[in-house]
């Protein structure tokens, strides 16, 4: 504490402090000079400007990016919407103006006052939205009487228009007004209250690309609020356009086939993972969300027992039923539990422990090898394979096929599905795994749950020779002036853990399921197209309790129908997964839907019964 | 601990000037909260009165102890401050896209305001030990650089660039005051000149845009640029004698953004004219000069550097805030000491004044 006193004395400090004071005084001289300049030199001019303060800000909404299908058909468009607003400071006298506006435009006066009341606290020089989306008639009436309506403005802003609504309602989704919670979220930091943002589907998942950047203008207005001069403009930047991999014709076909049913149909391109169609039924009207939905409509939507707002292709989980046998067969072959020649005798049931497990075919399939088991969906064969494999080995294969976890498609809120293991059950229920439960699991019942999209990806991988792709919906993203900024590339998630020879056996079994006279989907075979597939009928015992629940007699106890398929047999161009809730049999309810989608797609969009020979010839040569 | 003789040395002048500015600030705040309304919203005004009361108590607390106690507890104060800045990033309230507030009962505090004091104390302690006529070497500067960078980064992360910048500027003044060795100084200048373009090169497009707007608000005519135009109109239209109490039209029509916090000087200048605005500016100049003279009369390096730090904080905020509302500086959220609405700002400034008084009172006392 003493040595510095020898070096640094108070003189030393004083010198440095006086330099500091000089700098501070110099800075304050600048401040004072500026004050004198503003308040004395420019004072008169600025006083005048403040008296007529006539500079207003107007915001210019950015058009949202458009959404196209794979063939550049517009799915989600923007249309002009005329929004009526008022600048209170310019609307003098306010009562008279509102009264006249109500008369000219035919809008209820109380409604106008209500909007004004809601915007209480807005600075008087800022426009307040009175009514969005007034019709063309009201617009014309207001424009004609503009001189008589001080402070009233109509500005045009883009509004969403879903061309094919309700088609693609789940996949494209809809927009809605931003909520108070969303406004606090960082990703919506450039939004303000009253803005519309994507709430569901692609509109929500790709909000960041679709939303443009708001622009605005600094304008000088006259006494009645009309713009005299534009002082400054910041252009709005339109959002990016999105091209989906969806084939809208195929989509409409799928939706038609699902009409009046509850369920989902997904079609993917097995060679890329691109989603060609994704239908979920029942659908809903997307445009109703844009124009403001009544409480009744909303309540009807959310209380509908068929859950129209749910995207059943990715959010609904069902037991995979017999479609799961594809995986059991592959696992059995790969683990050496069975081979091509292994055959079991099916008497129509299997006795295990003190219970009898039935085959769906009461009188039995007789001698069954893996090909016949797949094509005729013999339960007894797969009971035995399942028992040999055990639940955990089976689960390992199911996971390797992509089940039990989301597929990673570019939509939010995708369900996981469920692939049980012994450990899972112990943890979940506290009860150890019972061997009998393995029997249920082996035929896709029990705890197993999958989504239609997951099953579509499984058959796509079987069809393309074992490559698992990530399903993709967004194909390209382009700027409003057409520059491509994103191009989706197929993303390989992994390979099926199964040798080519074993895979060939499974594929052969699936081919026979459709094209063999005894195959379960024989009735849905396509003339001239080599379709391979697997039916499934999922028991829905769990829903029995709903049966007493009143009028919903649309088969509360009927089984769910599955069909998964791909075509052509070699180098398939399309893989389809169809789930019809309470459709009863996969072969009768789901297979015809899938078959018609495949026929439609492979024939290049031809209506039924009009098959061009060229396409037929191209695909038939590897047939029987 | 508290000597009655100290009372004779009590700095009445500093207290008087501070309270005068505070009073003018309250008048301006009353105008700001009555803007355009028939019934003025007096809640904010009453809250500010309470904050002033709390501020006076905290100020008294700050000069009761010998300021050397602050030197002893400098590290603890600094660590507590860093802790609260971390807490605000983790649990802070989101307001307008940034996390700056911590809720304490019914009130919200901005730990970033208090962090200024913590940095001043910890740096004063560090420099007091090392100070010598040859100046500090580069190696001496490593620790203070780190001590400044940590709260700077935490505050910039909120994001609150204005306050972060003020902390950097205070630290800069304190370091320059403590003197940097000539060689070290030229090294620093050279590195900075080289680093700036390099950093620019690594920034993303939108970050560059943000910085450009920050430097030149006219690039953003719908946000900052518009506000500056309106603020200049407000100040200029006050002319010599002002429009009169509660008669400011710019203020009444809500043309001014943040009229009770960052733009309160415009409200005052509009209603009280050059008469009022010049008084405020000169009062600030007096307080700053007073602070420097306290630093000069102190016989202990810690007290001197501490006073310089506190005075630098007041000076920077006055220059930045008034410069900003008059269109001389980019728009950054920096409050006007003793005038702007806000508990954290008031309390921080009162702590600063308390520290100055403390140093002033004990200048004759030797250990």
C-alpha cells in the first residue's frame, strides 16, 4: 500500500482527470450545440411540422409462398383480400364517419364500434383494422364515397386460398391467427397480433420458408388521411414457393376412394422416398379456417368421433396385423429359424400352453412353407416362427425396418408407433412377458402399433431391394422469382438387415399374395401390372366399449383393414399403404383402394378400364 | 463504523443536484404517462416514486459503510452479479423478444443494470493494485478484459446490446484512466483495426444488416428512422420556452416510442423547450464534473478509480441517450440517468451516487 504512493501521486491523478474533464466538456458542447440547432435554428420549422404532424406508417403484408404439387399445379394460392381500416386522428368527426361507413358499406355499426373498442390504446395516428376481407361490393361503395369518409382506408393484402380444399387438408394444413403464446415465441418475432401463420401440416412445418417479410411505407397524409406523398418505402419480400412431391391426381383418386370411410392411404416412390399421395379421411375444409370459423363448425370438427382433424397417415396408430408378417418372415429367414423349404402343418389352430390359438382359416392351410404362408397369410406358420424367434429378436428386426420410431417425414407431431419388448412390458406394466403374447405379436396383434406411413416405408424398402429412405414431402423450394434454393435429395436411413436371397423369398411371397389363385388379395390383382402386397385385418377388441356409446354404428366392433403393396414387381415405381378403419377385411376393404391407386398411377392417370397397351406390356413381362 | 464527524463532510451539493434532476425527471414522466389520455395512467408514476424512495435508502446504505468494504467484497459482488445474469438467461421473463427481467415478488429487476456497478467495483479493485506511472502492460490487461467480457457476453445474449455496450465503454474509460503502456496501447489499436474487418467477414448477411441499421437508422425508415424523425420534431418544436406542461402534442399523440423510458428527454424538451432541456444537460455536466473532482480529491487509488468508473457510467449514458434522441447516435436502448422510468435504472444510478458520496465523505480519513 505504500509503494504506489512513491510512484502515483495525486498530481498524476489530477492531470489525468483534467484531460477527462476536457473530453466530457467537449462532448457536452456538441450536445448543447445540437439542442440549440434543433430548438432555436430549426425550432419554428419543427414546431410547424408537429402541429400538422402528418407522417404515417403503413405496413405492407408480404405474400406468402405458394404451394404446388409435383407437376406444378397450384395447391395453395393467395387471393386479394380487402381490409377496411380507420385512422382515428383523421376520421373527424368519428361518430359521423362510422355511421356513414356503416351505411355505405352495409356493415353493422355495432360491429365497427366493437372493432374500435378492441383496438383501444392504439395510437390515434395508427390505422385500426375494422373488418378484414370485405367483399367487392362493399369495396366499390367505399371507393365511390371516399371523399365523404375521412380517415377510412381499404388496403389489399394477400389471403390464403386452398384451391382443392378439402383435398390435402391434412398434409398442406391450414393457417390461423397467431395466438398470444405464439407471439411470445422467438420464431414468430417478426409477427404482430392479427397475423396469420401456419397452424397445421406443411403450412406449419415450413412456416419459416413460406412466410415472407413484411414491408412498409412512411407516407405524408393530408387532413382527411389521404396519402399525399410517399416518403420512404421498404418493399415486402414474398415468401418462398414450395413444390411438393405429391401427385395431385393420385391424391384426388385416393381421397375419392376413401370418401365416406375413416382411414388413410399413403403412396410413396420406393426409389426416392418421396411421398406421392397422403390421404386421411374424413377431411375438413381448410378455407373455413381462413375466413374465420364459427364455434359450431369448430365444435363439430373436434367432437366428431372419426377425428377429421387428425392426419391418420402419420398420427394414428394401429396394430399392423398380418402386414407385420413380412417382418416376421424376414426375421425368421435371416435368423435361420426357417429357410425356403421349412414347412409346418396348419390344422387351423395351434395349441400352446393351455390355450388354443386360431388361424384365420378355420379348416387350416395344410402344409405351409414361407411362400405359401405369406401369400395365404397363415397364422399358425407365423405363430411357430414367432415362438422360435422370441419377442426381443422380433422387435430388433421391426426396429431395423423403421418401426417404433417416427419416419422423419417433414410434418410435425408424427406418432412413434410401438414395438414391444419383454423389457418394455415389464417396465410398463410390472408383469413379465408371457410366451403366449409372442404369438399375438407374431401376427401383428397385441401391443404392436404402427402408422400407415411407417408401413408404406416398410413395403417401399422391401420393393426397392432393401434400402430405407426418409419419406419426403417437400421436393423443391424456390424464391418468388423462381430461383431454386432447396432441392430434396433421397436420404438413405439404412438398409434392411436381410440378404438378397431371403429378400427375394419375401418378395415372391408378396407377389403370390396378389397373383396366386389362393393368395389373400387375388381378387384385387391388376391385369397387366405386377403388383405385390400383403393384406391385414386388425382386431379392434379394445373399441368394443364404445359400442354402447350411441349412434356411431359405423362398425365400432368391426376390424380395421390393411393393405400394403408395391408395383411393378421389379424396380417398383410406387408403394402404397392403405388403412380403412373398421373396414373389416384387408382383402375386401383396403386392397381394392390400394390396387386402384397403383393402377391409376402406373397407367399415367388413366380412368379405369382404359388401360394403354404400352404400359401394360412394359410391366407384364416379368409377371407369371 | 459510522463516525459522526463524517456528517460534517457530507456531500450536500451532489445530493441536491441529483435530486433536482430527479425532480425534473418526475415532471417529465408525469407528462409522458398522461400522454393523450383523459385520465392519466398514474400507476407508472407512482411506481417511479416508490423506486426513488427505495433508491434513496439504497444510496444511504452505500455511503454508511466505508467504501473500502466494497473493495474487500468486490469479488463476491461480481460473482453475485454474474450469477444473476446467468439466472436471467435461464429463468428471465420474455418481453419483446429478449430476456432482461427477473421477477422479484411484484417487481421486475434488470440484473444487467446492477452489473455495471459490479464491473466498476471489481475493475477499480484490480487497477488500484497495479496502477503505476508507466502504465499497464498487455499481460495486466488480460484479467480486466475477461472480467468485462463475461458480463458483456451474458448481457449481449439477452439480447441487450445497449447495456452491454455501456459496460464495455465504462471499462474502456477506467482502463485508459489507469493508463496503458505505450507499446501495449499501439498493439491494442493495431489488433482492433485488423480484427474489425475480419469479424465482418465472418458475419452472416442478416447480422450485417442488423449492424448497418444499428449504425445508420435511416436504413430502417419504418422503425428506428421513423422514431428519430418524430423525436427530433418533438425536441425542436419545444423551441425556447416549450409548449407548456402537459401540452406536448408529439407526446400526446404517442408519436414518440418508449416515451417514458428511452425517449423521455424528448418529452421534456417538447414541453419545457430549450429552457428545460439546457437545464437538464447542464445539471448533468455539473454532476459529472463533481464526480471527477471527488475522484481528484480522494487520496486512495481504489476510491479514485471507483469514482471515475461511476462518473463514466453517468456520462456515457447521458451522452448516448440524449445523442440518440437528437439523432446524433444510433438508436440503442440506454436510459437517461435519474430521468427515465425504471426501477433498476434508478437504483443503479442511486447506488452510483451513494458510492461517490461515500468516497467524498471519507476523503480526509486515513488508515
